[in-house]
C-alpha cells in the first residue's frame, strides 16, 4: 500500500468511522434505539453512546465545555 493510499484510508476512517461491520451495525441499532427512547420519554434525553456498550463517548473539547458552562 502506498503512502497516498494509506492517507486516503485514514481520512475515510476519520470521516466515516470504523470499517468493522459489527461496530457499524451496533451504531445503527444504537441510533434507532436512541430515537425510539427519546420519542417515548419526557424526562431523560438519551445519547447514542448510552446504547453502544463497545464505544466510549468522546471527551469534550474546550469550546464545547465552555459552551455547556454558559
């Protein structure tokens, strides 16, 4: 594999996520579960990571943290 091809694959993974079929299916199911749970509850607002046991939520950036404090 050449270096330019490797860089294209790295960019693809950064944009589209993992190439693992199991993780992609898990993410799709988690998205559906999140939509269902948020439409059928009034109290909590669920995030997709609540339904993905093999994926951890990314940490907040400085800008996101500052926006949440305001």
